[in-house]
């Protein structure tokens, strides 16, 4: 056999091998396979939308299983990516693009929705079935309301603030929501708290318009009062006490403070020098509210109000050390107290 014949036979052999591999690869890709994988269905909420979209009697996202069919190679690749976390079969319902953005209830055909999704189109697979047939979707019209901004620490405890600009924000909420129960909350980290005690910081309030459904409001500027380290221990040996009563009671009743010594005796406070100077010179350092029906009782027990200057109280620059005291008193018709004495 000469050299030319060997070369020709080798070429034919290589061609046969190449065609065999090509046919095998085509046949492999032509083979169809199926796989069942976990999937989720959630709802897209536009942050500035006047609509709230929720599943009826279901929490979002909804977990379900999806069975897809396609070339064996594509199925194998999908299984690998799902296993490694490279691919997640998460499907998102957008009421606007699905033309279901008018208030009301809608039935969503999950199988049809998933089949028409862009994700399935990109994967190049066919959806065979899903483990849930339909879900109900409710679209609710929201209204715009003005909410108070509340500042919290990371434990959810309220923080006293010196200033918030603006102190109210407008956002979309449910019509039945009341401004008393609903707040625009700002949660500050320890680092943010420290910075806010030195000057204004910018933060974005969050409003929980529905369980696990939150909306962001416009950013606000927050300043917190100085730390307790700037407050000094103060002491008053005697407190001047006043009584708050309506005009209709003036001249008709006198107040007999039964436990006067306990109420007005030495009291400790914490305050800045500026706040303390104002409080010391208040006409009354404590006041006791008195109501007309108190005259019907033999003895009234009521917690006193410490008459702190409002501008310093708001900034956290003055506070009582310990618990407020409780006054015991009774009302006597004018002149009766002198007669008893």
C-alpha cells in the first residue's frame, strides 16, 4: 500500500468519526427530557403606585413546583444551575403589564402565566405543568395621607428627636388606615444615632401599609438631642405646685393636698444648665389636673405633671430622675377648709 492510499483511507476514517460524533450529538440534543423544579410566584409592587396588589388568602411569594420539558442538554443544564443557585425559577406578576391594574379581584391562571413568561422563553423549554392551578389576586386603590415620622433604634424602641424636617411625609396607604395607628418609621443604626446627635442626617422613612408590605416615603432630615453625658444631675429641695382646673370650678372649690410633704419634697432631675435655669424659675414646677367630678370623691389619687419647659423637653435636655410622684387630694367647697381648720 503506497503513501497516497494510506492518507486517503485516514481521511475517510476521520470523516466517518466526525460524522458519527455529529450524529450522536444531534441525536442527544434531539432527545427530550423533563424535570420538576421548585419555583416561586410573587407580586411586583411599584413603590410610587396608588395601587396595592396582593394574593387573596396567600402570602407572597407562593412556593410551587414546575415541570418543564426540553432537549436533554437543556434540562441537564437547568438542573445544574438550579442546584448551584445560578438559576432561580422566580416568576413575578405585574398587574400593569398583565392589564389587571383596575381595583377588583382577578383569577390568575398560573400555568398560562408561567408559559408566557420571558424566563421560560429565555430558557428555551416548554412548561408541562405546575402544582397550583390558579390564584386570586386583589387590586386595591390606595389614598394619599400625611403621616408622622417616628424615629426608632434597631431594637424598635422610639428615640427622642430634637428636630425632623419635615416632621410629616405623604405616602399612599389603605383608605381604612388611620394616621394615629400608622407611622412613617425611620430605623437608625448605632452609627447613625451617633452622627444624628452631632448634626442632621438624611434618612428615608418606611411605611408598613399591609402585613409584610412596605413603602418608602420621601427622605427626611433628623437631628437627635445630645447624649445623656451632656446632662447634669440637678436637685430641687422644694417644688412649687399648681392646680389645673376649669373656669367653672374657680372660686367654688379649694384643693386640699393630703400628701403635700411627699409631693413637693426634694426631687432629683437631669438637665442641661440652660434648661435648668428656665425650669427653676417656672411659677409652678409641678401641676395637678383637677376635674369637676373629683368633688364627688372622698379622695382623689392622680399622677402629677412635671411642668418642664416644652422646648427643652422636646430636645431631651431635661428629665425626671426616677418615677413621677402621685398626689392625693380632695376638693372642698370654698370656705369649708378654713372652717375645718
